[in-house]
């Protein structure tokens, strides 16, 4: 067992191990180590306090935002809504040349699928994947479901930001699935286009069930 003794100069502290060997540690070194440990404890407390503060602010100011009135299948064009100019939105309704906002539709019965499914079965597969896939720790909540349409709200764990994600099964396009994913607030995604990453994660899980995309996302 190690023991400690102060040198006669009171500047260094000698540490003795079980073999009787000693080493000197300056008071400055000890003070520095204590300071580092205290700073680490303070930074942890600050992190906890800041997280609590952010949660309180979110509850007061309601960062979830208001549901856009234009969501759903557009009556005039029979498509999902286009994206605003902000970069935190993707949609299959956009022009293919718009690399910021366009995303390719899905096909739940692509050529080569061994066991084709009908629309109802495809909808169930989509719901199961949505509920089991959590890429960004946003919590999915299905808030609207029809035989050909699904809307999901993804909410962040701390500030309560909400992304609206829609899926539509156009009746005249066989086994095609259109979709749109957009953040309600802000003009960009903090996580390098979170909406595109989420859609890609869902598509990759659906691919395991036989789905395919028209193009790579």
C-alpha cells in the first residue's frame, strides 16, 4: 500500500509504494490535478443544467411549431406539396433537377420481388418500419392514416422540434409510393440534412422487405 510523507522543504510530497520506493510529486501538480477534476465536475453540472434549461425553454415557447395547412395530397395537382425555399425539406413532387429538394419515389413491388404485396400489405410494412427505425432519436408518431395516405410527426427529444413526414400511395401509379419530409421550423437541418438521412434509413429497411427506389438516395 502506498503511503505519503512531506519533504522537509514542504514543497514536494513523497509517495511510497509497497516496495518502499518513493517518488516526488510537487504541490503544483497535485493542485493542477484537483483543479482538472473540479473543472470536469463543473462541466458535467453545466451540461445537465443547460439540458434542463433547454427543455424548460422548449416547454414555454413550444418549438414544435404549427402544423402546415398545406400538408396532404394537393387537390389541384394530385401530388404532395412542393418544398419551400429552405433546405430542410425533400419531396418526390419536386423537379428531378432540383438536387436540394428532389427525392425519388419508392416501389413496393419492383421487378424481381419474390412475393408481391397489395397496397394494404405495403402500408403495414411501411408502418412497421417507421415504428422500428430510429436513426436520429426523433420519436415517430403516426397522426393521420388513410387507405392511401400516412402522415408521421417526428419530434426531437429535447427541444421538441417537429418534422412532418408524409407518404402517399397514388392509385393510378400501381405500386409507387410518393413522400415528403420537412422540418416545421428553421431554414436548414442541424444534422446535415436530417430529413434526407431519415428517408434513406427508412428506404434501406424497406429494401430488406423487397421495396426499391427509382434511384439511389
